[in-house]
C-alpha cells in the first residue's frame, strides 16, 4: 500500500501545518455547514488531503455516496461542467447529510469558459452541494469564482513539522534513519510533505539511503551543469529537453538546477550568475512554453 494513502489525514484533526484552515474547518464541522472553499498553494502541502478530511468529517458514514472528486486539470472542458458536474450538483443528496461535496482538484487547469459556466452552477445549486476547489496557481482562477469561495493559501510545511510527521511514519513502519540524514532529506524537500512520504517509502523499499536517493534524483541536473561548465551548451540543452519530454515541468527543472548549483564548487561569480538565470527562468515559467524557455535559459548561460 502506498504510504501517502496509508497516512493520509482521515479527519481535520489529522491535518498538519495549516492552522488558519483547520480552525475554520473545525467550526464548519461543528455547525454542519460550510461555504464553497478554495485552497491554493504549491504541490504536496495537503490541499487535496485536507479537502477529503473535511468531507469525511461533514458527511460521515455517507461520504461515499455524497462526495465526488473530479480532476479539473484532466476534465478541463466546458462540456464537463455542463454535463458531469451539473448532473452531480443537481441530483438529490443521499442519506442524512446537509449537502453533497464536489472536489475540483487542480482547478487552475480548467479553461476559462468552463470556469465561467461553473460559477452559475455554484449559485443555482447552492442548497444542494458545496464545492472545494484546489489550485497550485490561484491567479489562474477567474475572479468571479474566487469571490464565491472562502480562500485559503496553504503554506509550505515547516521543516519541524515535516520531521515530526516523517519520524512518526518511520517509527510506525519500524524503520530507522540517522537524524542527520533525515534533516538533509527534509531540507531538500522544500516543504513538499507528499513527496517526502513517497521518497521515504522508495528508500525503504530499495534499501538505498536517503542521501543516495537525493543524489540519484539530482544526477540529470548534475550532468547538465557539468556540460555547461565544459561549454557543451547544445548537449546541455538536449539534457533539459529530455527532462521536459519525460514530463518534468520547467519549474521543477529550475529548482533542481538551483540545488545542484548551490552544492557545486564553482567560483562564486559563476555560481551567482547561473543562480540569477535559473531564478529568472522559474519566474518566466508561468508565461513561456517549456522548450522555448529551456532554450532561453541555456542560451543565457553561454
């Protein structure tokens, strides 16, 4: 069984690192009512898990009949809103529950037309269902939808909380990781708890240390940096394009290159030049296509 599922919060009381949301969510559970909710923040900080925990607490034993999860990034078309979502919102709830709950995960991947259609459904069927919307980039959600939701920005999980959660999991699984190694691993995660749980399970299953796991994950980026240092920029660009072809987004490429550059022993002037370029590339990742951005970034490093 995947540890991310095994240790997923079952109740709001189990959610960690997001006190602003959990305080309000507990009051909704107590009253048996809630607004439409929008959860924003980077990947791995507990948005989807918190939505499911809230649904469990409010719907209780009838959660399976009245909770619906739709990945809005996959089902992103207008037709999805007009048919599937409308059908769920309009049909009667089952059992003794206050309303249905519809989770629209990764809503920032849904088209603007679909979002506009959704706002009317939210108003029309407000007595029958509530929506929980998650998004990595809230700014991609149209303003009329944002205004119809209670908005919460989820922060990255602090290193201390990450350590507590991961240490508890390791203890439950009867596994031991040296504290220094665990601390290094946590700093590499940058607040992504879901990734931390996944990587620890991979480490335990493969028998590799967490340090070796980090080095292995960063190996493609180390090779790209080495090619740049040897002025083999065409080969370096091919390396970045290969990562994109394997579905690695440019933001992840930039962040991993950032870590590799920081760990390198190159001269300070070159190091900070590359860090500046990588930082600007990450900023540009919201507006440029990945391959074009990769070419721009490597071109700046010549």
